[in-house]
C-alpha cells in the first residue's frame, strides 16, 4: 500500500481506487472517511464513483495501515 511520512515521521497509508480518466479534465478526489477509528476501506469505491474519478483514500492515524 502506498504511504507518505507526516511532519513528525509517522507513516500514513492511502489507497488509490480507479483509473486515471482519459480526458484529463477530472482531477483525483481525496476522500476522507468519517467516524472515529474506522478503517477507510469501508467506503469502498463510493458507489461506483471510481469509474469516473480516481479516488485517493487515506487511512487516518491509528486506522487501517497507518
């Protein structure tokens, strides 16, 4: 799973869902999962939205693979 380092060195993971749109007019969406201590995987592909936009779904600190 891709990850990046926070300002304090904490490793934070994220998921990339869907393909890059071919027309280039649709930038990716960053989708933040709601609810305390929930793994972001529960939002899935947001009801098929990933067919039209690339989704970037980060795991909050202490959830998922972060």
